[in-house]
């Protein structure tokens, strides 16, 4: 099979998201200047993650030694490896617990969030599984087995780690892969309904904090200093940006008023500093990213590549739009970072590895559109 060049429009969009994302991150990080060491540490960590991520992206996308089709044969080993890595968060002395959640592994000089690699491993494994099953997925038993095998163990681990947001994003990506496969839509939506009911029940009985966010979203309860505080501050922050924003680094809300300004609330600060105009540009870039990614999936010469790209695009796109929607109170707060923009080296690294794989698939794709 003759190799083509990578998809340039997708590469350009990805680079624009990286560049704009770091600019927005730097602008919001100025809120930590009250402690110079904290500011420098924050920036350096993000620069290292960005540099490492871009290096891996370029290697995966362009290297003659890397062929995405090899991932299909290594999918089970990858899946087992990321499961084992995720389980390390529960080991004393290795796993870190922050704000009641166990999502990080302590490396001494830094920490990593293994769930970001778990997302990749699940998508690779399910893509290979669906490519192998083929038409058998039209029957309920193979479909149920594929979902149970892929999502069952992942749900248990992430639920115990109090990382419901990551499981939601993984579920959306898996649903997308199964939707474009040979699976029966009737069976698929039935199992999705059963899974959603199970998840809501588990949250209601065992995760009162997450349930509080749901009730806050639907205005069932009013707790201005509790579950409603972050979203109320977020809406105030976004509205204060008006059309063109306060200007680069000029946010007021990032100084103690808005929770997690460098994390899941970074879009709100972006809207305050860059206004409606800047926010729309960022949203459009994510939209173009998703559309062009689906275009690459459509042109893939094999179903594994099609499933793989679809899942990876949904991992990034779904999380990004859920984050933005949550800040606008169009979706319950999830605590997930905004890809390419929020603080979090592991999330940025995982996203750039995903971009590299998608670009690698585009090298073997049919004629570009």
C-alpha cells in the first residue's frame, strides 16, 4: 500500500489548538505570579509536557517504523498494560489522593494521571475487537460481551478512583465506535440505556458529591456556597468578558474567586479575558478538529483505522465540548480539563499521542477530500 502524506488540514488545526491553548494557559497562569516559583513551576511543567507530546506526535505520525495497523495485534497487551497502570493509583506510597479522588501516580518530581492512557488503551482494544468481530456484532451476545469486556472492568476501577468524568468520555467514544460498526442500533441503544441507569444508580447511592452536581444542574437544590458555587462563578466570569474581553492576563476572577481557573474552569477565564469573540474562535477550532478527524476516519482503508480514529476524535472532542458546556451550565460539572488548554501534562500528552495516531492513519487513507 502506497503511503501518502499526513492530512495537512488536520495537522494545521491541531497545531493551532496547541498554540492557542498554550497562549490561553499562559495568560491564566499569570494569576499565580504572586508566588514566582509557583508560576515558573506551572509553566515549566506544561512546556515539558507540550514538548514531549509534540515529539511523540511527530514520531508516530511520520516515522516509517510506526504503522497504526500494528496496534491491532498489540491491542490486548496494551489494554492489560493500561489497566495495570491504572491500578497503581490504589497502592500506598505510589498512588496520590487529592480531594478524595485517587487519580494520580507519584513519580517524585512529578505525577501522572494514568486514566489518560487508559482512554487510549480502551479505544485501541475496542477498535480491534470490533474489527475482529465484524458482522457478529449484529447479534446481542457478541455485542454484550464486547461492551462488558471493555467497559465492565474499566467502570469498576474508575468508579473506585472517583473518576466518573473519564468513564463518561470513554463510554461516549466506545458508543461511537460501536455505532459505526455492524452492531444493531436497537441492541446498542438498549444496552446504553441499561448502562446509564446503572451508572446513575451507583452515583446516587455511592457518590453523593457527584449526585450533588447533577441536582445543582437541574436546579433541584440551591446551595450557593456548595455545589452551585463553581457554576455560579463560572457564569459570572464568562458574562464579564462581554464581546472582546478584558484583555490578555487581565482576568479578575482567576484570583481566588473562581475554583480551578487552570483546570476545568479555564474556559470561563478565557471568555473573561478574550470575550465572546475569542471563545467562538476556540470552539470553532475544536469543531473543525472533530469534523476533519471524522473525514479521516471515513477515508480509512480498513475498518480498524476507521474505528480507531472515530474513538480517538470522540475522546478529545467529547471531553472538550463537555467541559465548555459545563462552564455554560449546559451540562453537569464533570471536573475534566479542557484538552490542549487546561493544566495537566498527562492529558496534553495523551491528546498529542492521539493526534499522532490519527495523522498516521491519514497517511494510508484514501484520496483526500
